[in-house]
């Protein structure tokens, strides 16, 4: 039944015909099934790129697929068909009705029937672990079973057990997430990343922990958090509001030549004393915002960043691969905000401050002098 309700509400959302109450019901349904999140993103992307089509053709396609699914016992549901027919009689062919038809046509019948089973299969393989991922170029909002809300930035993954909240509240983050944690003194909320662990009771903060980045960051907006650096387990750092912890990630592997064979091997150097610092967050004098959390509002804010550092963020933001071939260009410092700009518009804007040229082939961009 929840699957049938989901498709009705999701189709109405895509067509712009969902009421406030229906959007609330849809968000609650998705929060109860976070494993659907990745597939939902794919369907939304497909819908955005679909050309306008005739509604009558959409109705034919919808009814054809509906009957085929019934024949194959795919649980799309008689209730959905009945509701669609009622709406059709009341107001003629509805846009959401076309949206449902388009979705079925886009993903194909068998991919459609696998939509709900993919998450459960993954959970069984991962020993009952829920996993929510975002691709480069996209973001997600998740509500956890305890009411806590997490926004995931591009190229990020959040995992937690299906028993989350019953005994403990613990998640693992790869990438970047903004957490608004529901307070529960008896059950601390724990976030694990590659280099740090964070323990909170109820607060709002941002964690940036991409494994390939040079640094891991934790920025506290309100409340307090306790941070443990995994290479320094005896040290506990307590952050106060408006403070930011920056931890240097492990140094790159070094090349060592074997004296006997002459072969070169890459080995991880031991971490003697992980570098870290605690700094004050810088609030914008215009709107009192901080750059570290503005990605939640679809703004790519950069303040005194090198071009090479900005490029890493732009790759995730725009889902592209960027290479800078000139070291001097890579070290240039930049300030600015991207919000609605395309990747080409962003590059053209940066050229106003740094003289460079670029070539774009498919998803690959080469920047040079």
C-alpha cells in the first residue's frame, strides 16, 4: 500500500499538482524508506530532461503499462488505477497522471519493479544497514528515525543500521553532511568518519570528510560537540558555537625502494602527531551566514581559497573532471559565490580575476595559461 501511495504522491510532485499536505505525506514516506533516496534522484533527473509530450499519448502509455504490470503481478496497485480514473473523470486528463506514465516509460517495466527491492537487497547484503548516497552534482535531505535531519552534499554517503535509535544513535559519513540532531541525553548521537568521530546530544553542525581531501572539518553552529581524532584517541576536543575544527588527513603514501630487489613500493608513513586547529567561523556581514553551510542553500561559497581547492569542490558541484596544468594558476586565491551559474558561466566569471584558458570535452575540462 505504501508503494502505491508513493507513486501517486511522487507523480503529483513531479507534475506540480501536489498539495502542501500531500508533499508532507510524501516526505514522511520517504523518510521511512531512506533506501529509496538514490532511485528517487534518478527519476527526478530523468523527468527534468524529458521533452514536453502530448497528454493523450501519456494516457495511452500509462494504461498500457498499468495493464502489463497487472498481468505480471507487479504491485503497482488497483487503488492507484481507481484513483487515477476518479481524477480523470473530475478534471479531464491530469498532469500527474502523465507524470506517472512518463516515469514508467523512462525506467522501463523491470527497472520499475526493482525500484523498491534494490534497497532491501542492499540491506541484506550489508547486514541490515541502510545506505543513502548522493551523486556528484546532487544533494539530499534525509530524516532519520529519531527525527534528526541530515543534508548530504554531492558525492556523499550516510550509513546506519536498521536499529538506529533503539539502543544507540550512530551513523557513518563519507563526504559532507549538515546535521540538525534531535536532543536525547540518554542516547548520544555519534558520527564516524575516516579520521574523526563526533559525539553530540542535540545540536546543528557541518561535517566535511571526503577521504580524498587534505583536511577533515567540523563546523559548529549551535550547541556543543565532542570530537575524537582517531590517530589521537586520548584527546577530546570540545567545540563551542561558531567554532571550526580542522584536522589534517593522513599524509600521502611514500615511495620506498627495496634494496634487495630494486622494486619501488608505496607505503603509508606512520602518523606521529596529527595536525589540527580550532578556528572561529567567519560570518558574512551581509546576511550573517557562514560559508561552510551555504551549500545547503544551493550556494557554492568560497572565501580565500586557492583555485586548486575550489576546483575540487566545483568537480563535485557540477559533476565534471577539471585539470589545471599551470601551477601558478592553481595557487591563485579566490573569493565568490556560485548559485545558479552553469559550469561554463562559472569558468567565465573566474576568468575575470585570473587570466586562463580552458577546453571542455564532454565532462573533462582542461585549464591552462
